[in-house]
């Protein structure tokens, strides 16, 4: 549940824009136009420009899910909307120049079809911060007037535009917190020109919110769920614009009314005179579907196992079957109904319909369900870390004592610490649990022995460790600070080089192998959804080097490492 | 700068450096060459003599860091160290012009030998009479390895100490030298059966000994003050110094012989006087 935030001024969140010449806000979903079939040719060329921007402007905190919302929208358009992947242009955190360039490129492509007399559809989606008169692209503004001009200039048969404009709070992330502005109203008014229509996620005096639980904006999440088939009221296998709107309206209002910020009302404005109902997606044609049978009723939370992404959260009433078009893969369904709570594991094949049934589920307790729901937070499937730091201790050993016995002294650059390089690839296997493949440079040592004739024997070695570690992660503050602990084992490798000072003796290189064990505690700072920093303290036990007298040297020790982290 | 025979005499830089290092560093250097047995000439050590038996090159803590194994019983490794009381000046090495040998010799109160244009000069005058031995070895008790010290390198062992060094643990001990400067022969003598591998045999001059060894049987060529200090009972003047000799003057020599200054490889401690047939 989103946290309560202080009451902020009126603002809006998302807009869906269609060709329109007559501005008319549709606040009541029942009053939304029941549209007939659109007159688009089946082979109409479809283009999408999907934009997500997390960074905030001055005084704005970055959003957590705007870019992810854009990615998911692009996925749905490609999977179910028959938008060819090559014609879906996804921009993450673009600059003003990049957005302008993308709009210009879009116009050029559509103009070709127009010149040939071919029909075309354009879908524009934006999720991010905004102020009353402009979209916020990080430190830059993109005026709505400029957006309107660009959309007006598109010679497409049908233009669909989604704007998800927001400013955020730390937890529930209220979108659009400029109290002096009415982004929803202004944007609709400004975009309400010939060939343009608007649907907004909230009315002019409301706020829009992101959901920690859903890892998405409320409106975008429910719109996506609608597009996956839940909103197909007439069971014709397609989700029309008005169907998606009615579902998104109801679910967004229901969800947000429970928050302290208050409910947000999705608005729709269309003018499709001469056109019929606009089909946005075609879930019935999807190769993989999950069917909720007619008799099933209750609340369902459907989560994709990979990445732990919430794909749908819906209330299913008995009476009619419902099908969701989902990517093939493994899912978890938390089903509350008939007085029991069920946990269901579902595998959707690449082709076919999987029917959810109680027999395939296990009953769980409320505590287990709560824990399961708590796990449905922001997630990542893959992560990568690259850092550097310093390694200490683990310096002296029987091995180095033996070197001393034989007259060797630490070299000039053999200090009491070493530069430590560290890299890791992380794969999440469970919520809060992941597996890492790690690489660490452990140490680099040099010992010299000088003779009376100034000849010098040099013995040097470098040691590395590769391993597999298990990491448990615990969120400490929001989605920007995590703590973690990890441990594991792997292979330690040491390459030693004995370089006799006398020329007649060749350099002797040896490679030693051994088991290394490692454990670490760390903090992860994630100011951005996909990138951040980490700070880690670790201890490695790596008795790899061994001399001919049986002495071993531990190349590990304590290390402090900091670096960059990216995650997907 | 000294004016001699109307010519300016310059002390060559190499000679100066030799003298300076002799003064400054005589007590700090390693006393033996190749103390870690790294320099091998084939199957033999380059800087050590194998007097008896057989040795082998073996790895120690690392296969490329060698030690010497005393294979047979007995096996004796030895090395003569130190400086003689006197020797012929190596004018070429010291960058002394042949025309300046005599003047240089006079400058350093040496004995100029006009027939060969050479200079006999005193090169060892003193220094610390104590040595610290540092040994790293793996020697079985049954090998009965002992360290033998031959003062004056005249072939007679003057001091013996068992080498108690096993498991490659470094051991260190002090040995006093006689009060007189001269050559010293160190011997490593394996007398029994068993493994004996030595990785390091370091000898450093030090002043830690509480006493010095009095040996009043100095060999020929060693510096002396009186005849009772010499095995020959004769202490004769050579130039600016005295050395144990066979004669002090012609009195004791046979017919046709004179008491001459002799430089003899058989007595490496330096020049001495002996009765020889007059040329």
C-alpha cells in the first residue's frame, strides 16, 4: 500500500490522446463513448513512440517506475498490439533533443505511408514528471505546445498518445505535485486539436501515484492488465479503447481510493466520428494465455516468477471465463476467494491455454500470503557489479615467513594493502535471494633478495578468485537502500614468478589452484531504478599458494570495495 | 696532491674508491661469496671449493631457489675469505699509470719492486674480529655436519662447531677470530650419513663478540709485532709493516743466500721474508 503523503495540489498523471476535434472529458466510465468498429484497414501500419523518464527536475525526486512502465507498455504493444518490434521506439530518460528527434523521425516514417495512400496508426506514450505546461525530462522541459504541434503534424490515420506525467513522493510517489498547475486540464486543452483526443489517468484536481506493491504507476499497471485481455468485456478477443478505459478507470480508482492521497479518476476524451471502436490489443491471438474459468471468483494477484513482476491484480466474479494473454513462462497466482487463500504455481506453455484450477493450488495461511505479497516489490532478474577497493590483513603467513628465512624482503611496492578489483554478475532466484558469479583480484606481492654482487632474485605472485555466492538482500529504506549478506566458495588461482638475478637461470612460472571461501556484508544505494552504487566489506580465505616445504599463504583477507551496480 | 719527482701525483679514482670502501664498509659486507649457493658452474659451485666428496644442486622452498646437498660422506665445501696482510697492487685495475706505480707505492708506504715495476702494499690492517654466522639448512643429526674455521687459511683447522640446523629454521651464532687480520677458510664438513642440504651460509663481520681468539702461531705473511706471535718465531720488517717470516736478516741464511721478501702462492697471507739464493 502506498504511504500517506501530505495533501498536495491538483495535478494529473496520464493521458491517452486520440484524434479529436471536440473536447469532452469523460469522467464517468459509463458515459464513455461506446465506440463502434474502426474503419482502419487490417494492414494499417502501426508505429509507437514510448517514452519513460525517471529523473526529476529541480526539487523533484526521481521516479521509480516510469521507465519500467514504458518498457512494459512497449512489450504489450509488441506482443498483443501488432506493433512490429522495429516500429516501437522506446526512449528511456531522453533529453529534449532526443525526444524532438524521435518525433521528427516518426513523422517522416508516417509521411511515407500517407504519400502512398496507406493508413497508419501512431501510439505515443509518456511516463514521467511534468508540470502544468510541459513534460519534465530531467533538467529540461518539453512544452506541451511543442508536443501538440508535433502530434498535429503527424499525417497518420489514427493517433494514440499516452502521457503519464508525474512528480513523486518518496514512497507512494505522487505524480505531478505542482500545486499551482493542472497538468491534466492544461494538457488536454492544449492537445485537443484536430486529430487529437485525450484520456487522462486523473482528473484535473487529483494526483497520480506509483505503487511500491505493483512496482508501477497505478494507472499504467491497470491499463496494461486491461490490454492483456482482462478488459475484453464482449469476449471478441480484442481489447478496445473504451473497454481498456473502463477497466483502467475502475481499477485505478479502486486502488488509489485506499491511499491517503486519494482516488484518481481516469479520463477519456475522444472524437472518432466516422470511425468505429479502436482495438488496442488482440489477446485472443496470443499464443500463451491463462484462463480464469467461469466458476472462479475472488481476488487474484498474478506474478511472473522471472523478475517477480506483478502482471495482474484483479477481482474475478463468477459467471464468465476470463483469459489473460501473458508471455510464456512461470507464474505465481495468489488467489483469495471462497474463504481460503491459495498459492498456485502456473507454467504457461509457449502455445496453448492454461486453465487455472484450485486443484493445482495449495492453501496457505494469511501470514504466508502476506509474506508472499510483500515479496511482490520491485525486483530485478539480473544485476552486475564492478568495483574496486583495498584489501588488508592476510598479509603474513608461514609462507612469507619462509621467504624471510631465505633472505627475501618485501619489494618496494609491496605495501600492507592491495588494490582489490571486484566484479560480479547476479541472478535473482527468489525474492530477496540471488546467486552471484564473482571475480576478485586478491593480491599482488613482490619479494626481493639481493646479493653482494648486486644480483637480485625476485619472487612475485598475483592471486585471483572466482566463485559462486549466495546473497540475501533486505530493503532498508524504500527502493534506494538495501543491505545484503552473502557467502560462497570457488576457485582461487595464484600465478607466481621466480626470476633469478643470474642470467643463466630461466624465469620459473608456476600456477597454483585452491579452494577459496568468501563472505561479505554490504549496502546497496539505488538512486536510479537500474543503476546505483554499492559498498561492501568482505573476508576471503584463500590458502592457494604453497611452497615445496608445505607452507601455505592465504591470499584473501579483509577487503573494502565500492563500485557501480546495474540491474535489469 | 703530492709533488714527487717534479710530477704531479693524482690518486686515481678507482684506487680512492677501493681505499674508501675498505675503510667504510670493511665490517658490513657479506664475508663469503654466494652464501645462498645460487651460482653453479655445471655440477659445481662457482664460488666454493669441493675439497672432498660430492655435492648436488637441489631446490629448497622453491624448485628454482637452490641449495647445496652434501651427498657423499665425507664431503667438504670450503671457501677462503678475508684479505691477506699484503699483496701486489693491481695497478691496472686501480687505474694507476705505469709511470706512477713507484710514486704511488711510496705514497702508501709500500715496497716498490723496480725489476717488475710492481708495488707490494699492505691491504689489511684490522677490522672487526668477530663473525656472525647465519645458516639456513636442513641437516639430519646423523649427517654430523660441522663448521670448521681455519685462521690464516694455512690448512690447520683452528675452530670447529656442529651445524645444528634442521627443518630450514634459520640459526645464528657468533665466532671470534684472532686479533690479527688475514685470510680465513670456512669449511662445511659432512662427516656422517644422512641428509644435509644447506640453503644459506652467511657470514657477517660484527663487533658483538666479547673476546677475541689469541693464536700465537701466525702463519707466514701475517702481520705481527714480535716473533713470539709467529709459528716461525720470526717477525721481520717487510716495508712499513712486519710479517711472520722465516728470517729477519741474512744472519741465519746459508751460504749464497740472503733474507729476501718472498711472495709465494703457498702462503697466501702476504709477503714474508725467507732465505733465498741471491739472484
